[in-house]
């Protein structure tokens, strides 16, 4: 239970990413989205994953991985939307 606050943070962020992914799918636009921000967040999750594997391996690493996969999905959708729908203007 020593990781309760870390778990809380990851769960809260984890609930936000599906909403963001859904909005990316529905809007078909990159307007208002910062891919730079997404890469920064992904780097933060990668840092957390690395820390868990090197210093403190436990089940919390799976929350980092799930969140990183959702951010990666949003990054892929960013480029998809930019390529498919920016060229139609």
C-alpha cells in the first residue's frame, strides 16, 4: 500500500486518456491538440516504467504501461488525423 498515491495519480490520468482518444476519433482534427505535449507525457510514463523496472518493480508498472499505450494511441491518431483530414482542405 505504499504506492497508493502513485496508483491514484495513474488511475486518474488513466481515465482521462480514453476520453481524449474518443475526441480524437470523433473530431478527425488536430486543432487544439499538441503532439509535443503528448510526447512529453509519454516520456514521463517511460521514465516511470524505467524506474519501476530498475529500482522498485511491482504491479504499478502495469498502470504506467497501460497509460503509455493510451498516449501512444493518441499520438498515432494525431498523425492519422493530420495526414487524412488536413489534406482535404
